[in-house]
């Protein structure tokens, strides 16, 4: 419903069960260039409004059957933007107050004085016009804020993408790890019938889970020998570093908790907090299965990649100790019985099929195992 501010274009709905009063109000309003539709009852008024909404409804309070309070309530419920003026007998102030409480904008008393009626219409129209303008600006502002928020989010996500790529470029063995973990995690979440919100959160947590490795020196990341205890301590800090880096921009606490907890173990022997069982956040418990699977099926500087079946055996062995048993079962089924997972491999890396047809990404010059 649009109103351009000119009284001549405004349609009023006037409602009164007394034909003489109705006729007088309509004639008066028309003489002031208000276009009118007239109803003899509250229900007839609703029918008229269903066909043609008007910015203002003027209604008698006391009508047989459905009265003015019913009409005000109904109009306010269905079309809250419509302004309602109630005409009431002077002694009926309680009912008039009820009308105001039900959403009427104003009332004036019988016997009707035309100059009062005209004033009520003009000022109601003025208020209506201001409210519409305010609403228009508010909606515009909300649209702009939503657009800018989407843009900021897009910018943020593309910065994060390049941060993840930069991180993985430092360590050729984990190249593409985050994207693969994300794909496995999404498939796991789908197989578990998790809701859309959780799937979206898991997808983001998977993409970002190792971002804290940016704080781990390359010499440690690419060390071909086993790490010393001190070096392990540095690596073990990466979930907390990741959470700290992302906290100012990822305001979803479940995603942050998933990142912080992706090296926790069901038996409580993980890090950084040594949480056990259901105390480990859901996203972390989910993430750890595909994370571990991808780590096992890709080569590292210090060991070759495992075959898919060997990696699944490791997951099964860790079920109930490192991993949530149900998640392992579903993941194993997914890998052994599901359609092959699509992997996008980085340039300079080859895809090798394992004995289950599952693609494994290895640097072209460093194929350490062939399944
Ligand atoms: Fe990690």
C-alpha cells in the first residue's frame, strides 16, 4: 500500500451501522477530497479492505454483531500499518480506551463535529505519512546494512581462503588438506543428517581448523624427522592460536570451539584442554575423524601415505579412544560404500587412487606409496 501524501488520492474506509451517520461522514470526507469506501458493518469493512487496502479506517464503536473493538483488533492484526480512528459516544470512554489499547490511533466523540472529524483525518494522515517515510528509510537502511554485511563477509572469506592457501603452501605435504577435510566433513554431516546450520558451521570450521599453524615455524612443519617434545609443544599450540586469530572475525562460538577442540580425544588424552566425551564440542568431535583420515591418507615429510583401508583400520582402532564411535562407523561406511569423494588437487600435485578408488593427493615428485 503506497500513499503519495496528497489527500485527493487517499482512500478512507468509513464504517458505521447507521446509514445517516455513514452518509454524513462519507459526504464530508469526499468534500475534502478524500476518496471513500463505505461499510455498514465491521465484517463488510474487512471484506472491502481485503480487496482494497486504505491507509485510514474510520469506524463507529458500537455496532451490532462485531463491534468497533473487534474491527480495530482485526485490522491491527492483519494490516498493522493502517491507521484507525474510532468514533464513540461521550459516555463510552472505557471502550474508547480499549480501542486505543487494541491499536486504534485516535478517537473522537459523538455528536460528530465536522471540523473535529476533518482535523482527526488530517493529523492521522500526517502521522501515517511520517510513519511510512520512517518505515521506508528503515527498510532501505536494513537493506544497505545487509548488503554491506554480505560484502564484508565475502571479503573476509576470500582473505581467509588466501590465508589457508598461504599456510598450506608452506607445507607441500598438507597442500589441499583443509579443502579435503571440509569435503569429507560435509559428507559426514550429511550422512549423519545434521541440520543445515550445523553443516554450515562444520564446513567453516573444517576450512579454518589448521589456520593456527601459521604460528608454527616452517622448519618444524617440514621437518623430515620425528619432532622433539619441545617442537610438539609448538605444534600443539596451533588450535589455540587458530581460535585466537579468528575470534575477532568469526563470531560464532561453536565454530571457534570446533577449531580449538579438533585435537581433543574422546578418552580425554587430547589437547589443548584434555576434554573427554561429550564435553568435547560437537564440531570438534566431527572434525577430528575426517582430519585424521586425510592426514593418514596423504604423505608427510616423515612418512608415506597409508592406503585407504589401512587408514580406516586406524580410525576403527581409535574408535572410543580418539574418536566418537558412531562418527567413525558412519565415516567408514561413507568411504567404503558411498560414491567416490571429489577432490580438487592443487597444481603440481597428482591424484592417486587408493585400493578403494579414493583419490589421494601427493606431490608429483614425492610419491612415497602406491596403493
Ligand atoms: Fe590440526
